[in-house]
């Protein structure tokens, strides 16, 4: 999973720039939607200083111990 983290101020700018609601911005930044508008919102967020965060899930069964 990945998401883009931006400040409240940037989210407000995105809402104004794209004439959309906060839930629309949230869905775009959390990759819940993949529409042309969502991709544009993500691009705008990154260019405005947003950080892409990725969650990595590690299965403990697949880890090996060092000997």
C-alpha cells in the first residue's frame, strides 16, 4: 500500500485547484481511485512537496535467522 502525505494547506490548495471535495482528494492521495483526475491530484501533491509513503508487510514465516 502507498499514499501521499501532504499538509492540510496543500490539501486545501488541491481542492481549490481541482474544484473537488476533501474526500476526493483523500481517495486520490491514498490511491483508492485511479482516474485521470486522481493521477493529476497525486502529481500536483508531489510537486507541492508531498511525500510518497509505502507500507511494506513482512511475513515472519519467510524470514530466516542468521547463523
